[in-house]
C-alpha cells in the first residue's frame, strides 16, 4: 500500500490522554487506600456507589432520551437520517444504532449507550434544519465515533471513584461534620478520609473534564476519518456554535448598527473557565480539523 | 477493535477484508440455472469521493482502465453522484463475468491508490422471473455479501425474500451473518 492512511498520527493527543488517565488512576489509588484504612464503612460506601453507577450505566440512556424529549424514529419516518447513518456505519464497520430525533430548535446531537450494540444516536430538528447534508453527516460521524470509542462507558468508569468521593464528602458533612466533638476514637481517621475524598473529588473532577475534552478531539478526528471531509465538520461546528464565531451571513451594512449592542464573550473558553469545560473551545476544534484537512490534501507531511 | 484502541479513542477506517468478490461469479451460475435470477447487465461500485487532486486522478484513470477490461463487446462505465455525496460507478456489460472483473478492476484501482477504506459497497443487480429487481450487495470491509430486495411502497424491503435468498445461495456465497448489517441502499441507480 503506497498510502496506508490519509491522515497523520495523533501522537500528541494520545500522550495527553494517557497522562490524564494515569493521573486519574493515581488519584483513585489514594482514595482506595484511604477507604481501606477506614475499614468496613468505607467499603460499604464503595459498594453502594458501585451499585448506583451500574444502575446509571444501564438505565441512563432511556432517561436521557426522555429528558431531551427525543423519540426513536423508524426508517420510514426519517429515511434521510437513517440512510445517512447506515452508510456511515458501513464505513466505520459498526452495527447500526437506534436513531432518535429530538423536537427542539436548539442545534445539537448526542450519542447514548454503553456499547455499540445498545447505542442510540440522536439529532435535534434544529440541527437538521441549519446544516447541509454533508455537515450533518460530519456531526453524525462524530457521534458514531463516540459510540465506537465507548465514551459513555469510559466516562462512567472514569467517574466511578469520583462519585464515591462525592458521596463520602456529602455523607461526611451530614454525619461526621456537625456533632462529633471528641466523643470517640475513630474520628481522626474519618476526618482524614473526608479530607482525602474532598481533594480526590476536586482533582478527579478537573481531570475528568480534561479527559472529556480529549475524547471530543478524538471523536472529531474519527468523524473526519469516517467521512473523509474534515472541513464539512468544521463548517458544521461553526454553524452550531453560538453564532459569534460564524462566518457572517448578514450583510455588513445591516449588522453594523447592531454590533454596538453585542457583548462579545471574549474570555469564554480561556483561562479558568477552560478548565471546567467538557468540550474544547470551538477555535481549537476547528483548528485541529483544519490540520486534518491539510494532511488529507497532502500539504503537510504526516 | 481492541480494548487499548477503545481506551485511546483511536479510530482508523478498516481496510477492505480479503477479497471474496469473485464468489459472485460462481454463485451466479446457480442463481441463473436453478433460481431463474438473471443479471440485469449492470453492476455498480459506490464510494466516498475525496476532494483531493490525487483521488480525482485515480478515478479518471480507473474509468479508462475499466473501458478496456471487457472481453469483446467491452464494459461501459458511467458515474453519478447521489444525494448523500457518494459516487456511483455504474458498469454495464451483458456478460456477468466481465461485470465482476470490471467491479474488481475499479476497487483494485481505488485500493492501489491507497484509498481502499473509502469504498462503501459493490452492488450487483438482478431480475427475477417476474422482472422484479433484487440486489446482492458486497460490503468490502466485511468481505461478505447480503441480499437487498426493495418491496413496493416507499423504502420498504422484502425481508422474507431476502432471508429465502440467503438460504438458497448461502452455501455458494459468503453471506453477512449479522442481520443488523444488512444495510439497505435506497435508490440504487442500476
């Protein structure tokens, strides 16, 4: 094969993702040690949290669909969307997920389900209106990559110990925090656990948001690979994003007088706010897709 | 896809499976003799056209190559883009074996250019004794065929007929075992 792949490697992304997972693991080991040190009550909390996480994993997709007001549609109801997803599935070598539509004007799409066999991809009526077929295809390929990468499962598992830590923090404030002044001897170790949990909770929260952003980059990349059209997805992202980043549709003269009334959220996605975001800033995603496009066109050595 | 690939969020398009396209040539003998299914004289290969200069060049070369493959009458090639942005290369030849060779030449040219992962499927069109259309679709990534029989009504398919076809031809043709991967292709232009 003269060209094994049209796109370069994503070594940088892989390294960052591995580092994040490693740090997350490290933080969790600290928590496990603390839990075991406390003994029986710590283990009980872990088991309860595990049960809740499992319920979450198995039941959440139906709940989320209902919360979004989404409905699974048959191929007869949405032939275009089904045909599009089917072709992407052939390309991505995936079984076909359920296809749902949410009746809302907000342009969005999401994927649910813990495994490719039980997955659902959903698009809103808003996104289907504003995007061209090629752009919508990019968005659906992004969601299918989430399915293929099992991102729901990975984020649930990555968040498992963070959930435990959160329970302990709440539990501690309810029972340990208020009245326990110097009455029994296991109090110090419980206070240590509470502190450890608090730190674990905060650190793992930040790490998880970071991991989530890397998974988004990976899904964008996957979508570009499946469709072979990175620029279509970039253009879709531009349309979906707030409108501030859009290539303007409106005549300069008409928009000019309104500009004075807009407050541009220039700081969003930078500095502290960026640490808490689950999605990377739009400019970075579009820049990454632009790099993929130039690799595809053979402008940049892979 | 392995566990590590999932963890790393790694995505690469699967390259085509080992080629089992030519099984269609032998299976056609049985379809023709026993099942009264005739080739419509047309086959097609559908792929994602990439908007790059070298891909366009490969497609142009390919058309010339295929024009030359047919034995005597020669295979004719036309191409069209569908509403989903996929390109169909439609081959017409009264001789079924030449059609299979032609389809293989097209996919070979795309794979030779390093774009094998862009091929969606190959489609062979047949007519039964009542002149209704039915198709065998070859999924390159799976290296397997599956039947597709459109029924009357909008976007309905005749699943019973498809399953019967699988039972009839299954021994001669590698048929896709997972039914949820029998993806329909509506509006096949052959």
